[in-house]
């Protein structure tokens, strides 16, 4: 019975590794981008932490002496009405969270154009539960900022580095 369990677990492990499965959030960064200078002064504290945590958890070392600088240019939040009630009050919103960033070399020359990643979420609104909905929106915004940090890594991974360092 013990051998059957071990055989089953070994088979499962082989199948999972063979199909390319990996934990969400793990991005194989190019070797040249594994040490970065990070400039996040233009975003709020929650976004700064999400970006730093995403980079660090994917093996990127943050150093001011790095060959490349990742500069976060801006972050934008938006909300638009998707549906209204018969009383012409909003009953559903679309939340929009965008992050714009650019990669520079040590000579402050742009390696990439300004890149933007965006996340969209739907929020059902109930005027009778306004405090709860405000908290729900705040929690969704945090998740969206974390999602944008992950999407930023995916975009960074695909940047072609033209300068030799």
C-alpha cells in the first residue's frame, strides 16, 4: 500500500512538471534584469510594496548600482458606471487600475518605451451597505495593484535588451 502511494505521488509530480505547471507569480526573469535599481516614488505605499514584493519573490535583487533602472512613471485609478437601477442610481461599477513603467540603462537612456498594464474588476454596489462596499472596493484595489505588479513582471520579461552590459 505504501509503495502504491509513493508511485502515485511520483507519477503526479512527473505529470505536473512535464506540463509546465508552476505557481502563479513565478516569472523567469532574464539574467540581465535580475539586479535592478527601482524607482517607485510616483506611486502609493501599497503599490510600492506590491512591486517590491513581486520583484523580490521572483529572484530580482534591488540595488542602486544595477545596470538597469525600473522607473514607475505613474499609477491611475478609475471607476465607471456599468449599470443603473430604475431610480437612476448606480448599481454596478467597473474599477480600473493602471500602472505605467519604463526601463532605463545606467546612462539614463530608455531601453523600452513607456509600458502600461491595466486590471479591471466589477463591483456590485448597494447603497444600503455603503461602508461594506467601500471596504470591498479598497480590498479589490489592493488585489488589482498586486495583479498589475505581476503583469509588469511579465512585460519586463519580454523586453529585448539592446545595450550590452
